[in-house]
C-alpha cells in the first residue's frame, strides 16, 4: 500500500505559515527552498512532511489555480491533549471553527491556520492510522463506531423520514 509522505500547502506567507505549524504542532524545519519556481519550507513530524510553498509563477502552481491560490481542504493531526493543543492553536493565531474544543476526548476539532487552511486535531486517530509507527508504545486506531447520544433523536427522525419515503415510492410504483 502506498503511504502519504507529504502534504503541500500553497500560501502567500510561507514564513508565518511555517512558524504556525512549528509553534502549534512542534513540527521540525527540515529545509528551506528558494528556487525559480517556489519559495518555502519543508517541515516534518518524523513520519510525514508538510511543504509550505509560495509559487512564483502560474505555470508551476498549475494554470487552473495560479500562483495566488492558497489551500488544501484540511489536514488531520493526532495530538496527545485536544484541549491544550486547541488553546495553543488559538493563542498562536489559529481560529476554531467546529467541534467541542473543551472535550478532552475530542475528535476532529477543526480550526484554520493563518492562511485559512482547515486542519483538525483529534485525541484518537482515524481508521487504520498509527500514532507512532515502529515504536513499542504505538497506538493503532481500530475505528470504533462512534455514537453520540445527543444525536439519537435526530437519527430516529431521519430513519423515520427515509422509511416514509421508501413506503411512498413503493405505493407510487404499484
């Protein structure tokens, strides 16, 4: 199976964006680049690299997006303490957008970085993810089926609506 080894972010301020990920998540600067095509940083958590790039021309950035485009949809980080990490994010200039930032068992608490790129932090990994591959205390996420009781009523209404539509379709088809 192929493994994701890097994610590239296109941003207009590589210095602030790189500093954000270093300060918030403790990523290490591996290298800086300043080529005819792009300027930026390569950061790493030891398993995955994050390229923070500012493209210098539309051809290299991709004509459909251009050199002024910033983004990726989102990145997920498995952290030790969601509440504390969230405080660090917000104190470093990130913005909370969804999820319970005060739940120590939080899952995908979403924030934006300084360029508006979305990332989430979670106290657990994602299905099949490993926290520290190769380490004796490695944790593998088993993908338990999560169920929040506060949504039970909403689920029941949705199920009833689906069954009503199916019944209506069956009658119409006869």
